[in-house]
C-alpha cells in the first residue's frame, strides 16, 4: 500500500513491455480485442454488457487491443497493438490532449511502423 500523497509513474516503454508480455497470454489477447462483450442474466447475476472505449478496434484494420485511459495528470492515454501481414506492433500514447488526438497519433505511428517494416 502506498503512503498518502505518494505518486507512481510509468513510462511508455514500461507500458509497452508489460503489454508485450501480457499479449503472450491467449485469454488476455482475446479479451483486449473485443469491441463488445455480453453475459446473460442467470440466477446468480443480472445481465451485463461491456463496450470498449478503444475506437481503434473498429477503425484501424488489424487492430488487436489493448487499453485506453484518462486522468487529469496523465491526459488521454492508449496502449495499442495491431497486426499487418507477419508484423505485430505495440505502442503507447501518453498525455494526449484529447481522445481523438490520442487515436490519431496511434494510427499515424502504426501506419509509419508498418510502412518501415515493409520496405526492402
């Protein structure tokens, strides 16, 4: 447990390393690429529906996850991944000024990365 007022920070590199490791878990990889998940009501619980806030999953071909986030201190953040051909990229955007900007920056980084990887 942290002391009151203590602050914890992660770098983009920390988040990419964590995501790379987490993506090796098949269940994790399956869950983070879902756009929507529903469970039906049972005798033990009500029905639930979860929808992702990761718009790349529906707008970027080959997007495979991973996690959006936002706080006043951190801004709009995204740890993202995508696959194109035999290439798989993972990246992170931190402290974007808006969700749309965060997603735009991630798309640009993915486009650039896949372009570089496919050059002779």
